[in-house]
């Protein structure tokens, strides 16, 4: 069993009163206060993993540290490359700090989609995605990162491209799709068809798949004991039942009910006992993941 963290941006913004420029958490690392806030946030989850006897997938804050966001962030290519390196350096130091945990702590380089994860602006061909994401994957490959995860991906073709780019770079890769309230990707493709499309186009090169940035109510009904579903090994759910559009417009935090969310994780795990990676996403924080860890280990 591995834990992950939760929704770092929503936690730091709403629960700790911090500003995160362009919702890009790596921008916090350039000053002492922001860097300490990120480190302390991750320390809470690392301590939980140690206390509960689980492994931990330790994410870098690099979800928006790629060229699509360069203009919005006012960053050069060189600055983005350095930001990727710096983010891995931070989590590498944290792994050293928690070396007493006898279970694995995996350095995970996070990559976000090319565009808005809630409302993708355009379809991206697999070949275009491979060329585009190869740049950030190359930057991450220059570090001590153990694997990469494409979080909150909205299109199977873009996922195909990133799997191919990661394979070329020699890095294990995980694909995590997000879905709308009907359990389908924002493109309208079913979750099962998206996973099968990626596997068919890449000879099952992805290590595993995940679902993130959706409430269990939005996708649990589409899960089944099928070959495609057995490729899913992790879930990182939103605490809120709100749709992506509603979350995008929300000025207050909907943090749901940690106990209820944990019970929904247990129900999904009962249906899919091969799942072994658990964390949170928007609106979720250490309270939610703590309850999830305790509930799943009963």
C-alpha cells in the first residue's frame, strides 16, 4: 500500500491563506516562506505513511512547470528547466529526512496536461503530445526522479504521447485520467476506452493507471472487474462532489466529509482489491488521507 498527498494548491490557498500564482505550486519554491510551506505540507503526509506502515509516492510540484504555461508565468525555458530540477531536489531532501520509513518512498515527477485540465482547449494528437512532453520529461530525467505521473489528463491521445516520450527517456510512467460527473473524460470518451486506447497504442508501456480530480460518485459506477479496470492501481479523489465547472468558479473551499470519503474509498477497494495507491485531490488534505489510510488498513 502506498499513500500520496492530497490537493496541495487548495489546501495552501484556502486552509493556510497562501497565494499561488497561476495555481502553479512550483512558484512557491523560489522564496523561503513558500518553500517551507510546501515542505511542511509534504512532511505531514510522509509522517502519516511512516506511522501507518505504508510506502509513499512523493510528488514534485511540477504540474504546470512546462512550456504551455511559460507566458502566463513569465518564465523562460531555462527557468522552467531549473524549476523542475529544484522541485525534485526538494523532494529528494525530504526522502532523506524520512529515511527511517522502512517502506519505499518514490520520487515522482508530476506532469500536467497541455492546457486546462478542467476544460481542454483543443484535441492533441499523440505525435504532437510526444514531442511536446518530451521536453519536460527530459528535464526530469536529468534528476534523481524514480518515475513520472501524468496527472489530471483529459485525452487518451495526449496520454499516448506522454507514455511514448517517457519510454524513450527510460522512465516508468503512470497515467492518471480525470473524468466528469458522468464518469467519462471531458472529451466524452469512456474511462475504459481511454485506458484501452493507451495500452493498445503503447503495448501496455504505462506501469499503471489512476483516476484523480473527481469525486467517487462521479466514476465509481463505471468501475468493474474487467481487464481495463485491472490496469487501475490508484485513486486520488476530490473531497467535493462539485463538477469541474463548479469548482472552477468556486470562491470557497468544499472539503466534503473525510469519514464519508474514506468509506467510499473502502467500497471501491472492496470492488477492486488490486488498488494499492491512495491519496486525495482538490479540497482534500491531510485529514482526508489520514482517514483513508486508517479505514483501508482496518
